[in-house]
C-alpha cells in the first residue's frame, strides 16, 4: 500500500516544484485525487472527498492570484473540522450530510496560505474510542490509532502531503506513532478551534501531520505566519529529560528499547539526557485529565448524551461518567492540573524538552480498538506542545514513534530539537 513514489510527494519537495513552475496546482490535485482513488479501497482513510470543490479551489488560484506558502498544495482535514461545502459527520450516524456553511478557523488559515482541502479524513466517533474503517498502511490488519486516524494513514500512505487533526487525549500523537509520520500537537489555545466539533474545551487542540519533522515545520509555519519557512535546521536541546512512562502502562520491550537507543544516541551526539523524575505528577495528571474530559464532554455533547442507545458503548460510558462527576470534583481536577503546571514551568526553559514513548508500543493488531492514549494524557492536560518524531521500527518493520514535549509556545525550538532527534536515526 506504500509504493516507492506516490503523487504528490513530500511537502517540501512539492512546495519547491510548484514555486519553480515544475508543476501546477491542477496537475497536483488531479494526481492526488487519482492516488486517493487508487488507495482508498484498501486504506479507507477518507470520509468524504469532493473533487469538484477541489477543482473549484484550484481555479481560484489563478496566475494573477497572490501565491501563499502552500499555493496549490492538497491537504486533508479531519472530519470533526468544518470545511465549507463538505459535511462534518464526526464518525457518527447522528450527524447529517448537510454541508458546512463555512470553514473552521484553522481551515480558513490554510486557504489563505493557498492550500486546497480535497476532503475529510476519517475520525473515530466524536473523537473518542469507537473506530472508523481506516487501516494502518504499514499493516492493514493493525489499527491506525485514533481519532486522527484517517489523516495519519493518508499522510503515511503518501496520498496527501499534510493533514489537519485534533487531540483531546492521544488523538494525534498515537496515530502519528502507529503510522510512522510526524505529528505536532500545538500549545492549547494557540490555534482557534472555532468550527471544530469538540469534546472538551479545556483539552481540545488543533494538530498537524506530515511525513517528516521538516515538512511539519513548513506546514505549521505556513499556517501560523503565512510564510514559506526555509528548511529546518536541526538543533540539539540544552537539556533532554527522559520519561519512560511505565508508571502509566505496560510499555513494550521494543518501545522501551527505541527510547533507550534514542537517549544513548543523543548522549553520544553531545546532549546527555537525565531522568525526568515525573512519575508521581504524570499519574495524578492522568486522573485529572479523565475527570476534566468526561465532565466537559457530558456537557459539550449533551445532545448525544440524551440518546445513549444511539452511540457506542465507550462513548455512552464517558458521557455517563461525566454526568456523574460533581462540580467540586471537576474544580479539584482543574486546580490540580494548574498546580502541577505552575511547578513544572517554574524552571523549565524553551530549550529543555521531555523525551518519551509516543505510545505503549507499535500499532496493536485488530481494527476494533485504537490503542491506549494513556501516554499523551499528562501533556494534554497541561496544554503543552508535543512533536511525534518518526523513524524507528520494531523488528517486523512497524513504526515506533517517540514524543518530544516542550514548554507552551516553544514550537519553533521544539521542532528544531525534534528534527535533530530524527536526524540521529
């Protein structure tokens, strides 16, 4: 399912080809639509593809139009995020096929950069645990993760160079790890979530996916600043703290070995890591995260909570747990998160990062579950930016992603450090 060369190619290469006139948006979009049609019977990454709307968008990118940094670049958009003229189904039969009247804020920013949304990628039901039909392009019998599964799988398969996702627990970091691509969870609140069907306002965050960390940097900079970033210069961090995550779940032998190898390689390259020493905090944050998510989800998704027989069992249980959570318990969880955040950030610089496993292991076999998000919950509770660094594999060739966590607003430096880790292999 992953041929050696599939249009439209890596994002950096595609942007360069378009800028140099070696290709044009119409050809790129048609090549992308062909690739989607070819792979979709096996991949099932797309909830909706609209070739006519994509062609209309290309027509508006005429020769006289301003050329943004992503001029003519096809992108995928997770099906929790509104795209004008396309339905937002949220992986649920409770939604309808009426097209969205306007773009979500993040999609509008992509359009300003010249990007062309070609369709909506599959998500789990309302961004929670019930899987969609998407398969992992590296191992079709294994989960691609959730809930940004369609976006991660489409990028990994090479049918799209970049895609939007979201994260509330581990919805972007985990599929990036399972599918072997780079993922960025932005600092909570930095990118407007207007036009996104959310689950928990205190946790919902916009994320991006691309094949490499440099492509991710290009995508993020174009979306945030409206400029074409030069190739990212990898930069070793001033301090690297290793977090093993074993207090939260059973980290596989292969994942633990990948983390140990990355730490040893970093030390040999001049950045000796030390122990994060965060086990007690991460256990508490994991509990706080669940309390906040369930409480807010029960109120954010009240319409769905009113029809529990029409949603999946895991989603109904989440909403029921949230309804049973008291206001006092919710406030205590929010206060607990704030206290840990203040303590951690008090002496944490922008040039210091936490390195840990992005998931418990490789993508588990089977398509009826999406794997555990437990290793993402502490950082999501804190609202911190996270990069999933691709490149490592288990003996069978399945991807093993590592996550690099930074201070709020440290994305530029975080991506440079992630590129450095990626370059070390």
